[in-house]
C-alpha cells in the first residue's frame, strides 16, 4: 500500500521541526512519505504534488513552512484532501508570527487546519486521528497513547507530592 500521509516542507531547513510529524506517525505504525516542496521556489512541483495527491492515495497532507509560509494554503487550494499546516519558526521568520498568520488566516473556502508554532508532532497526531476514523488499529494505538499521557501526568503529580507539597486530591 502507498503512503496515506504526505509530509511536505518548504526547505530542508524545516526538517528538524517537521520530522516530528513523521516520528509521531511512526508511533502509530503509519509510515508517511516526506519531501521538500516550495511554494515560491517550485510552484510547478507544488501544483503537481497537490493535484496528484488524491490519485496517489494520500488521505492527509501535513505541510510546514516558515516566514511567508504559503505552502499549506497553496496545497489546499489545489486539493480536497485535508491539509494540516505547521508554522515553522525559521531563520527568515520574524519571531514566528509571520509563519503563524500566513498559515492560519486562510480565506473562506480554503481551510487549513493550523497547529501551533513548530507543532509538527501534533500535526502527526491529528493526521493519525483522521486516519483512525476508518482504521480500528490506528484508533487503538491512539487510545493507548492517551492512557500513556494520563499515566505520565499522574506519575508527575506523585513526584511533586513526594517533594512535600500538600495535595489532598490524590
Ligand atoms: C520557507 O523559508 C521555508 O519553508 C523555510 O522555513 C524558510 C527558509 O528557507 P531556507 O532559506 O532555509 O531554504 O520558504
């Protein structure tokens, strides 16, 4: 079976952040494809990637970029596949706000599901949640992940209590 999730980013310099999406998906045993597509430097490649995504079997696209971050929105302009946008705090970004607003403030008719600045891991989880709507195996792994997070927080609460802080809740 071909990849169900496509991860694209504007530059190799985004990889440190964007590989977080791939790492999360792998935790749920989803192997995504990952490549570089730049809205500004490779507009033709962007159009082909987005137009062919559906026939290639992709179900979700995660797109990350920084600065004047037009990649997620322009991918969404060319396809009906859900696009999750990751604003990247890149070297050319003014504090990340340019990336956030470029991806978040899409016009009516062309939605992009925008995660937090550098939030590629959440993009991976959200993509898995979309796939889980039709895949009980991924759904089970997501449920286990929720329980794991619950355990981690309870463990932290126990540690803090053992430090001598009053806690009559646990
Ligand atoms: C954006 O410009 C890329 O997505 C990257 O975040 C940023 C800087 O790109 P490089 O100059 O490092 O290639 O288009």
